[in-house]
């Protein structure tokens, strides 16, 4: 009869992964679904399944190995005794001249010694099996204790996180959950659900505080996220943080938040626009602002080419252009006009007007550029169009420069 190792076609020293691999291979080969009406395959499949169930279990495999070792020893001992007996009966006298009676006594002594040896072996095997069983039980007990301690720590951490959520200390709650997930990723399903609950609550609270002009509360809510690397911050939260710094005249911290946001999302045009506004309005460094916007327009142009091809200007529809693309070109047109680079500013005005023809502010900038280049009549036409679209600045320019035109 084949051993379980022979059934699975592996060696007795095979690793668990090798046993599993052999089982899968043979199970597929002899599966009844692949061998319908084949009794041999069905019986073979049952043998394979029984062998795998024992050898895949650490405790059962250890006991099976002991049983196998004892069976092999018993077989070899029986063969040895049989060989000895046949030798004694083959000759009436041995080589030293002893009689058959002496030989019979010797055989009895050998049998007694053999029985004693077998008893010793059986007792040794039983003692060894008991030790192995005890060690397996001890290991299982320690594993259960360790798992129970882990569960208690998880529950304690999640309970603490839930308390922090109730106290609106949402950033701290997210940090607590992240801590336990880094150590025990197997709790990810439960932990991620709680983390996103806290993150959504944080977004809502931060948005409410920002819209109410309570910028200090925004920064208080987001402070734990800043202290722990800002990994969980999303675009809206970065925006609330950066703008809160800006409105509280903490401009360098606002730049830092925007730069970190840009590092996380290097193709986010909204960040380039906010950096441009910040450097122009707070630091009076218009050239730095224009450099940011140059990078943004390059990103925008590459996205058009990727989606529509090199003739994108002919194919693209204004409705398909995101709002931040308009903001990039409109803001750069305004800054270029401020720096007296009217030709480049007018190009940006034309592209911004194409994107958002209903926005009066871009026609107002267009009019200013034309006026500065001496084209007063054309400037007034653009101001008039801007005024009709609701631009108060354009209305003032018309009153000042366009009477009688």
C-alpha cells in the first residue's frame, strides 16, 4: 500500500508549498469532472484528497510520520527475526558444535530480547508522540494568546479612534487607525472603513470652518495630519490648509503646503494657479508667478495633444476644457499685461475667451492690453463686451476712456 507521500508523489521531507503544489496538480489531473465515468480516477482522487488533508495539517503530519517510522521499523524487525529463525533451522549443529537444544535456547533468548526491544521502542515512540502533541498544543495556546492580545489592542485602538471622532479630533483618529494598520494589516477592512469615516467627517468640518472664515479652526483640525506627514490629505484639504495660512498672513507656510500638494499631484493646474496668485499678491514676485503658469500651460498643452492630436485648437470644444485650464491662461494673461508683455498677454486672452466666452473679466484684460498698445477703439469694444457680461472694472474703464468713442 502506498504511503501518503507516494500518493502525492513527493518526498517525506517535502515542504508545505511543495505538497500543496503537488496536490493541486494531481487533483486537477484526476478530478471526476475531467474524468467522467472513470472509477479509477475517482478512487485516485479520493486517495489524493485524504493524503493532502493529513500532510497539510502540521499536527496530523507529525503523527503520521511517527506511525510511518514505526511501521517501517516493525517491518524490518520482523524480517530480521524471520531470517534468524530460518538460519537456526537450516543446520542441526552450528559451527562450534552446539546441539539443536542449545540453538533452541538461543532462539528463545533472542525472541525475549526482541520483545523487550519492541516494548522499549513502543514506549519511546509513545513518549515522543506525547511530547510532540504537548508541544503542538503549547504552540497553539501561545498563538491563541498572542492573537487575543492583538485583538484586545485592536479593539482598544479602534475604541480610542471612535472617541476621538466623537470629540471631532479627526486628524488624531486617523493617525491612531493608521498606527494599528501599519502593525496589523490583517485588520485593514475594518480599519479602512473607520479611517474613511473620519476622513469624510474631517473634510466636512474643515469645509464648514473654511466657508465660515474660521481659518484657525481649519488649521486646528488639520494639525495632526501635518504632524504625521500629511499622507492622508486630499486636494480639498490641501486647499483649505494653504488658503487658511494665506488669509492668516502665514504666507511661507501657505507656500509650503502648496508645494507639498504639487509634489503629490504634479499635474494639478489648480495648485500652479494658487502659487502664482500667492507669489504675485503677497511676495510681489510676478516673474516667479509667471514661471509657475508657464509650467501649467505646458502641462495643459501636452494634455490637449495627447487627447486631440497636434491640431487640438481646431478640434477641442470649450465645454470639454476644465475650469482650471481657463484660470491658468486668464491669470497668465493678467500678469503678462501687468509686466507690459502685451503680445503674449493677448494670445492668452484669445485662448481664454475661446474656453469661456461668457466670462467678462478676460475681455476686460484684453481691452487693457489693446489700450496700452494704442488701440483705444478696439479696447473700448472689448470693455463694452466685458461690461455687458457684468465686469464692473470694464464699466469704470469705459467711463474713463471711452466717452465719445
